[in-house]
C-alpha cells in the first residue's frame, strides 16, 4: 500500500516526486524491541522510508520522514525511548543541488552525475575508441532495457584473471556508478605506472548500472527509488534486487512484504535483471579473481557473508587485505572506513549478489563497498564529492591487488 500511496503523492508518473520538507532522522534504538518497533512503524506508515536499516542495538538507523508525519514520528520515538537527531533537514534541497545541469552536458565527466542514456552512450563510445574495449550485454530488464557493460582486455594471457564491477543495483545510489565509471576511465587513460600495471594485468568487466529500470526511474520520477520496476502486488512495485539472488534467499534481512524496500521477491531470481545478470556472470565465473559491488552510504568495506556471521573460506586473507585497503583509502582525504563481514558490520542481508558469487564460484576476492558519506548527505552526495570518492576508492583497489599478489607470492615461495 505504501508504494501505491507514493504514486498518488507524485500525482502521476510523468511528474517528479517532491521531497520538500522531508527530513531524515537519525535514530538510536537501544534494544531489539525498539528496533522491531521502528521497523514496524516504517513498514506501515506511508512515505516513511529507511535510508539506513537498523541493525543492532546502539547503532543508528536513518529514517526519512515526510512533513505530515513529523509530529507522529517524534511521539513514536519518545514513547519507545529512542534517542534521535536530524540528519538531513530538507531532502529536496540536496536533490536540487545534486541535479543542476543533469542531462544537459555534451561531454562525459565526473563533476556531475549522469543519466542512464549518457552512461550507455559513453560506454558505446569507449568500445568505438579503444581496441581493448568490447561492449557487452550483461542482461536485460522487465521494461525491456539492456544491462550494458564493457569488457576491457589488454592481453589474451589475462583471460583467466577476470575482475567484475557491479554497481547501482540499488537505483538511488548514484555515487556507485559514478565511481565505477571513473575507475574504468582511469584503467583506460591513466599514465600512472601502478594503474597501468594493474590495468594490463587483468581482464576487466564493468556493469555500471545493474538496475537500469530503477535507475532511469530515479532520474525521471522518484530520486529515492531503490528497487526494480516490476509490479510486485496489486498496489506495490518492485523488488530489492540485492535480496533476490539465489543464495539463502529471503532468510535474513529481507522482507516478504511486496511493499517493503527490502522485498526479496516471490522467489529467487524472480527479477529479469538479477536472473539475466547472474547468467552472464556464470559464463565467466570460473575465471573470476575478484568481484566488487559498490553501494552507498556508510563508508564500509565488507566481505561475505550477509546471511551469516560465520567466516568465509578465506576470511583471514580477505579481511587482512581489506584492512590494508582501508588504510590506503584514508591516506588521500582522511576518509575512514570500517572493515568486516556484511552480517556483523552493517546488518544481516541474505540473497545478495556477492554472497551468490562467493558461494557459486569460490572467487578469491569479493568485496562490498558502502561509499561516502556517514553524517551529512546520505544517498544524495554532492557532485563535488564524486572525484574525491573515486580517487580514494581506486587507491584502495590498487592496494587490494598489490596485497593479494604479494601474499600469493609468499604462499607459493613457502
């Protein structure tokens, strides 16, 4: 019902939803009961939405609240003894600043965000411009779009050393595709010796927008849309595509409510985009050395699993590399990341792409990035932070591969 009411709120599909005077409140539930009450409140209240899900007692949950529910939500927090503070005072103000010039540029760059059409055109131009770049169709969607990506290869010797970047599977997390396209561009154009060595040592697969239907919808209608666009019930639309993969599907941190932001779908791989993307990944799965999944926000670097706190097969290796990567990420701008497994670091979340990749192919390096920020902008990160976020992320990825190669050499020597 919430999604249906949201469509009415937007007046019609042709008009953009306004978030004028919507606030994001940072709440601090201290008990499991308080967390459950908060989840129940958000699930049943129209237009109220989690920006950050509550995970464990004492950690914050960020909740977007429309002006008509402001007093009611404040009373709810008081009655449940949940402390809070305002995280974003007016969501629409951030959206307005973020979207200046959107879709009006003649060149592709990283000082502004880009539409789906701009990203796809840029990818096609790369394939025309560089012999090393092949345009790929990595899947298809409910609304008939292609999931467009590129395969970059400097040498046939790298065929069995594949690296995959999957980003913007959650539609509203624009910074994720901005960072992945920046990294792709650096691998093609940078003259830095370390970047050149990395670029030419692996085969690269980039899917900047893994949820094209939802991403297009965030630009045209509802900036805060998270899910796919396939109708999920009489009143509600969309499935959380990062709860829809066939690995411990719908066990933890996923909802069976079709109107929920974390709805896992009626069954695993019910969504065109997840099913077809998984089929494409399966064609190169046995060649994968690394799989990166970019999200926002919270500044976390995580390894599987999301369905369980148990360590994965090479947890000590990937966690140790992750710690070094977070240190290198912090050097440029001082940005601090927390490292750990998904279940313990952010919240239980089963049915995610990285869990499926790790379990299916035993890929050595599997990481989830929750990119900037932590305390001011949330999903609506200003365009002037795209390049700094991209630079520090690339710094950390360079470290991941250097550490991995060094530790592999040590193991072989012993």
